[in-house]
């Protein structure tokens, strides 16, 4: 019967119920979309790393996986690595950030094909000059870029020479030499990492160990599988902190929305609370009613939020697939529900206690 | 002062030396000044008095909604003195049925659910035996699916009476039950209260300022300036 009373209360004030649930839903959507975006970016980076076809990455010693954005590795290491036993190819890559979450990769395409195998072009072909630029299909679609068009990046005009499938090394690929010149990494020639292809992929662990001994901490060798496994939120303290902040904000928003909704409901229903008390409802029963209302608001908000997050993903992936890759993260659905419920419960506590403490006679006299 | 008297157990309500003082700022308002009252089992008693006489305060104390400042009250043999709020709530669940002037039905629930909620709050799984006949007598059986706003004032008050009776209370406390009704509905409600009292031996204590309504009771007492007088 109490459940029926709760549902009827919510139905009777359906506009407020809907608006409260909607705001909770927006909060849920924000969490899921941001998590989806974070995971999307990480997944995309991992896919690109895998798409390179390398067996081993060589990167600056003691450097974070996600700090490959400048030339910290002297290119002179490349011939040394290339002549080691079982190394079929060693390809230098310079990675330079060009947009908020996008980088430009400088690499010799012929060299790269020794690692990736033959590159497939959706349009156009390989660079013929130093100012030629390859873009991936998402960037081309989002920006309606065709072969032959000029694109300005890093204060430099690039001619789009080809469109490649997404997931190959990076969104933008240009000749290494020109990128080194534009970013001050030409003298001495510096790069971000070296991609290594082995003649026998089964020797990866052995070669990682061997290279690490050889390079004595100047460079760190890491296998593809180990490298890809680092593309998770747990490996990035800054991202974890960001998600933590978003979670706290969401709880606060949920708390405020439900607090306001419940507080108004308690004031509006003062007389009803008096009636319930006269009928023998204990303070805990009154609190229980409001807590159940808050939980239902949170669950409704969560359902709305799930729907909104799918809508947001669809919109983002339709219009900004290159800039903001969003993925669905079902693991976060129960977490988002818990966040919504915690916010709602916190919001229901004060109004609930106020209602529970309400004097029955004063409440019955309330007009 | 509290006397050491005990309830004989024969009365449904026994009140001795009841006082209630409200503090309004620096001023003490003495709403009740040493009230003594006995209501026998199965009695229909009307308490009549003008506004501000203390009758509503007496109603609230007898209903366990507020504690007295001093004095003793026994309801069905239970001494209200020293009961905590939680214990008074339980006493209300078990022994008291309220009928208010403004009906006080929950607007979001149907008449049936209003009655069921009272039953649920008193931890009863089903209406008491014979409750169907009470609904029949109240004439609301075909109105149970409606919400209060779809009922007339008289119908709402009859639903409120049904809600009060579903817990099989020892006492039915009615505060101005006809105060918001027209003459025809007032007569109907008063006849129902009298029938309940006569057929079911339901103890009823009715507060009213209307002598015509009070005339339906077995006995009338008057309250003036917080003191009881024979009517």
C-alpha cells in the first residue's frame, strides 16, 4: 500500500516528477557520455597502436605511455635497433598534437609499410611530396575533406593526398622529415618512438628483454600487448581524477534536484503528512515514503539518462566521429545508477527528516 | 497536580485533572484547566463548546496527538501519561479512529485505497469482519473507486468514517464531523454515527459547537474556558 501511495504521489505531480527525473537523467547522461568518450579515446588509441602492426614499441625510458607527443628520442638509435637480430624493421615515428585529442604522425610511409603491410587507400594514394597529408576516413567524413584539398595545421598548408581507413597509426600521417622541420625536431633528428617488427612474433618477450638490456634505460622496449593494456582509465591518474570530479558533481546535482523536489513536496504535503501521522504512521514510515519516492525518481532518471546517452552517442558519432569517439560502456550503467540513487537519497534525507519530525497537529492545521 | 487515581477499566475514556498550557512567546495560554471526564464503553458523547473553549485541545490529547501538560488520561485502560511519541502512535493505530471536519482524505488515493492505507498502517491484513456491512450502511460501496475530488463532501466524510472504522478502534473521535456539510449531509452523517453507536456499540466522542448535532449523542457535556460543565 505504501508503494501505491508513493506511485500515486509521483503520478499526481507528474510534471515535477518528470522534470526531476529528467535532470537526474541529464546527469546520468553526462557521466555515461564522458566515460564513453574517455573509453572511446583510449580504445581508439589502442586500436591505432594495434593497427600499426608493430610487435614492439621503443619509447623514451621511464616515460608515460601517453606522453609521446614530442621528439624525445634521438633518431640515431634507429639504425642501431634495426641491425639487431630478429628485427625485421625499425620505423621512427614523430607524434605531435594538433588538436585537443588528436595528434599528427610523422613517418616514412614506405618504411611504415614494412611494419603494417601494404596500406589500403580509400581515396588517393601515398604522399608524393613533403607537404602531402594522409587523413583517416573519420576526419575526411566529419570535415568533408577530399583529395587535393589544402588543410592548414601547425601553421602549415598541407595537401590532402589520400584517405586511409581509421585505426592505422593516427588520424593524420605526414612525411617525417617535414614534421621534424616544423616542430624543431630536425637538428638533431628526434622522434617520439620506434616501431619494431620482428621476423618471428613468438620472440616478442625475449626481444623486449634483450632490447631493454641493450639500450640501458635510454629507451624502453614494450611489447604490443603490454602497450595496448596500458590504454585503460586506471593507467591514467589524470583521467581517473577527472572521472572522480564528474562523479562528485553528478552526485551534487542529483542531491540538489531531489532535495528541491522533495523539499517542495514535503511543504506541499504538510497536511497529508499530518493525516498519515494521525492514522498511525510512525516517523520512519514518513521517511520511508519520501526515500522510496527519491529512489523512484533516481531510477526514472537513470532510465531517461540511458536513453539520452544513446541519443548523445548517436549525435556525436554522426557529426563528430573524428573529434569525439564515444563508445557505449555498459559496465558503467550500474555505477551511474548508484550515483543517481546516492544523490537522490542524500537529497531526500533533510526533507524526509523534516517531514518525519512534523508535528501532527500543526500539519493537520496547515492550509 | 497528578492524582494517583487508576482507571477502573470500566470506562473507555477516563480523564482526571487534565491541563494543557501553550506557550505563546512570553504568554502562557491555559487551554485546559483541570478537566475530569468519564466516557463509558459504547457511549456516544458530545462535547460542545465555542471556539477557543479547549475542545480541540481535548480532542488532540485524547487522540494521542499531543501530550497533556499535567493530569491523567486512560484510553481503554491504557495510561497515556509517560507514553513516548512512538507509543502514542501505536496507541492511535490500535485504539483511535479519527473523523475530521475537513475529511482529511489523501487526495492521490481512491476511497478504497484511503481505507486500505489506514488498515495497512495499523498492520492489519484484511478489513474486520462485518466491515462490508458498514460500507453498505455508509452507502459508499459504489464510490470506492473514486478519488476524493470526485466525491461530494458528504461522501468524503462517509469514506473518512469508513477509514476510521477499518482498524476497529476502541474509540471513534469526531471533530466537528458536520462542520463542512450542508444540512442534508449533516443529518446523514449524524444518523450514521448514531447507528454505529447503537448497532455496533461503538464508543464515539464527538466535538462540536452545534447543539443540533450534539443532540444525536447519548450525553452532552460542555466545555468553556478549558473547564468542563454539565450541558
